[in-house]
C-alpha cells in the first residue's frame, strides 16, 4: 500500500540524515559531505532513469524547469538553513523550517482536492507535532535578536516546500520522477562542488583543521548518505504518485526521528521528554491515519 511506501521513504531518507550525522561526528566538512551526497544521488537517479527508459524526457523543458526548481529547493534550502543556525537557536530554526510540510499538505487539499477524513486530519496533526518536538532542545535559549534570521527561515521554508511539494506538481504534469530528480541533484552537485573546492583551497591557520582531510572525510560519508537519499526520495515520489500528498508529506517529514533513534543506539545520546513524545506522536499519527 502507498502509505507503507511513504513510511519506507521516511526511514531510508532518515538513514541518509544519519550518515550525515556520522560524518559530523567524524569531523567531515559539510560542503564535502553534501558534494558526495549529490554525486551518488545523481548517479542513482541517472541509472534509475536509464533503466526505466525515461532519460529521453530530459529534452522536455517542463522537466528541466521542474528539476531546476526542486534542485534549488534542496541545495539552497539546506544552505539557508545552515546560515539561519548562525543567527538563531536550532530549537526554533529546525521546527519552523520543517513547517514547509504544512504548505505541501495545504497544496494537496486545496489545489488537488485530496479528500481528508477526520481521522486522517488528526493523524496529520500528530505527525506535524512530532516533527516539531523532535527538533526542540530544552536547554537552548530561544531568544532571536538578528532580523536576518527571520528572512533566512522564511526563505528556507519556501525552498524546502518547492523540494517536497515540487514532485507532486511534476507528477500531476505527467513527468517521470527519476529524471526530474536527476536534474535537481545534478544542479545541486555543481553548487556544492564549487563550495567544496573553495573550502579545500582556502588558506587557514596552521592551528585549524586541515580542510582537505575534512573534505575527504565528509565526501566519503556523503557518498553513502546519497544512496539512501536517492532511495528515500524515489520512494517518496512513488508515494505521491499512488497516494495523497497531504498524508505522504507529513509521513516523509518524520525521517528526522531515524537520526534521533540512531543517536540513542550508537552514541548513547539522551533524548528530551519532548523528543520521546515525538516518537509516541509519530506512532499514534500513523495508527490514526489507518483507522
């Protein structure tokens, strides 16, 4: 069933986030990591397109535009999110940027007239709450003094909505998801290659970490993360094609719980009460949706 596909997409995409966390713990550079992720992800979508025979659709200007918008949403959304963390607390930044899912839910209901039952509405609300709670860090101050933080967060919300909702739009236009994501990931690859190259060749103090080594570490873990990123997004695209965006999107957004679970198992991290509540809300939301 399509909702099981949506759950699978959240798990696989969450594993991509997990390997990104591992890279961070190993001292990998963020730009090297994302460069590696988009390298293997681009290869994954390219091979997928070749196998299903949709590479020829790359000549369709609608597909190129869709891939450009989704790629910009992915690459620039991540870039603005990381920039926003420099000016405001993660406990506010992460939950607010995750609220792009509310825009995707609204798009499915308002634009595509997706019917949503009372039980499904409750389930969606529970899943959205779980996405918020898993990102909150209880001991972090929630004061924001920089005005640019508000601009960055608002822009990141819109860009992530383009990424997560763009696939529904291209699917409704009859465009295959694999070549659309191939274009999006290829453009993101070029963006982060340039950033990684700039970082590797920068002059740094002798006391600072070697940027070349950090880039190599990040790149290796990024290659692994990209395999799961490709798998998760491809399943998400299938869930959008066969089910409702208003439900598939919030299920997909719970991928962050996979990272939290991995941190418990391997790094012995302690979760806050709100984060434990997020797990409970996720399970409850998935159960209620199927009632």
